[in-house]
C-alpha cells in the first residue's frame, strides 16, 4: 500500500498477509481523489471521517492531502492495530483513530464533517442504509460530501442526496451531497 500524493507521497506500508481487508486499488484511489477535487478544497484543511477504515489507506491519503482532522473508524482489532502502527510512524497530529463498530459510532457521533468516506464490506447487509444514516444524523457540513464505495450490485441513483456514480473496474463510488439538488 502506498500514498499517492501530498506530503506523504510515495510512502509504502506493507499489509500483513493475514489481512482480511482489501485496500482500495491505487487506480481507483487516484481517480477518487481526482473527482473529490471538484467537491472538496483540500487547501482549506477539511475534516474527514473514514468509516470501515480497514488498512487505513484512505486515511493516509486524506492526511497527506492536508485534512485538518481525520477520524478513522475500524472495528477489527488486527486492522485497527495496523492503522495505529502506520499512523504512529507519521506522528500526524490530525489523525484520530477510533476502534468501534461503525453503526454505533454513527449513532453516537455529534460532530459534522466536510467529507465522509465509507468502504464497507461489499456483502454487508446494512450497506444500503449508510446514506440514510449519514443524512438522518446530519453528519455532513452544509457543503459536505459523502462517498460510499460499493460493489456493482448497489444502485443509489434514486437517493435524494445522490450526485454521481463512478466505476473503476470492480470498485464503485457513489457520491452524495448534503444540500438538496437545485433541480436544474
């Protein structure tokens, strides 16, 4: 796993072979962040929430690109330990890892974020509920964006906050915005 761009560009982290998590591919990650530039001004040090953080790959990219605060939520103890070890090598004061169940975390969360990224297991039964939870709990700032990584079987195009879908091989991203569409 490597960091693509930003202050940690080129840093590599070896993922243990026993890992169950699949990091977002470099190709998909690079394209994701190209699209995000239209939604997020990374120079303004946005706050971000990385759900189902897994390897911490997205957290590292967010920190590298200048996010002022990145909260990473991961339940699996092995994955969380790896994220902690990786983050300790960076000693970045903007990182706030949390070992927790994502759904419990979201129900208790009392803050808003400029960007929320979720990469749940594609077979997660509650995957389709994630956009509804994010918007019901008002977890995004008014200009905030929620990105959900999912398999090709999921279709969020009818969700009221849906903005666009991007596909990179077997990796799919659906983008949602906090404000309602203007009906152009």
